[in-house]
C-alpha cells in the first residue's frame, strides 16, 4: 500500500454514532457543500473569495465504502475507519479548482488541478428532518485523482498526492492491521466509481459542465445520457474524482423540542488526536 500517515492516531469521534444514526433516517444522505471561489477580476467584493454552495450526496466515510451488490469493482479489505465524508465530482466542475485555489498551495489554473491534492476550506450541512437535527461540519476538503498511486514509486508522487495521503491518512484509523498492506488508494477510488449507477458513471462523459450549448466540444466522446458499464472507461475515469472532507469542527443543533434545544460543538485537537465537546445554546 502507498504511504498513509499515522504519526498522531485520531480517536473515534464522539458524534460519530449519532450522526450515522441520523443519516440512516434520510431517504438520501444529501447535504449542502460550500467552498470558496476566487472573485473574478473587477468584481466588486471586499473579499478575494466568494461563497459557493451546492447539494451533494455523501458516499459514506472515506475508507468505509458502503456495500453495494451491483458494484463489481475489486474492493479493498476493511482496514480503516474514519469520520471523513466522501462524495464524487467531475474535475471539470468548479469544486476542484476552488479547493485547490483556496488551499495553501493556491493553484489557480485548470491545468494545475487535474490530479490529487487540494485542501481548501469548506463547510457541509445536513438537515435531518425526521429527527429535527441540523449537522454542520467545518474543515478542509481534498481530492483523490487517478495519479494517487501512479506507478507506486513514492519518489514519483506529486506534492498534491503527498499532501492528500498525509492529511487524510492522519485520520484513517487502522482496524485490521493484518490486511493493511493489501489496501490501495487507487482501488478505493475505483470502488467509488463502481458504486455509482451506469447512468451516473455516464455523466462523467457529459459535454463540458457549464459551457454554452452552441460552443464546440468533443462530440465524438462526450454526450448527454450515456451509460457506462466499463469501470476503466478512459473518458469517464479521466473526469471522475472523489472529494474527502477532513473535519476540524462538527456541531449538531437539536430542534426536536424547543424547550430543550441545544447545540453540541465538537472540535478536533491535532496534538492529542481527540475531540473536545461543549454544549451550547442553540
């Protein structure tokens, strides 16, 4: 397995069980994902960044890919657990360049965001109507791309890959050390692709997102409404990415009883690998 950092192992989050229980009540684990978009030149804004928000679907915690009888991708053994939500995106959309551009590396060109890396600040919000609880996660988001393992030579890994594995790896807790050497970042990426329906896989072969329909594009390979069965389809896989949220803070607001409403705030302590907890007014 390619390197994964465990220098300061994290402890299980005290909010994990309640959060997963609430997600299980949702018909679909949809959430609002917010990131920072660089303000265009000449934009009248007091800040160099503008907020951007969109609905996404959580695909489980990273390294804990949900079982799917329709997924025939080769799967990793269950070696790790984490509290890092994962979801998928198309590299041609805005999320990748926002997460790279607002990170410490500040990559601001489309050519620089094609691989793994990122680390820009983000926020994610789930509203669990059945429980009348809102969950809000604050942290950084990283992207897993096709370069995540390359040829398996550590010296050939890009700085983005090294950053991804160090930052995300620090929150991946080993639960089965005997199988750790068998775990692969690339296999996990392919597993996420396989967990999508053929129609959703086909969306990664859509014409360029956001481009006016009267402008030219690669119509030979790109079209709306395709279905992809091949897990290694070169066009779809070139555009497919997994985004991982590394949380630094999590809060829940329980509004089920107005007379007892409370806000629970949890913050991660990097030095100890543990979460602090403060009960607040809503």
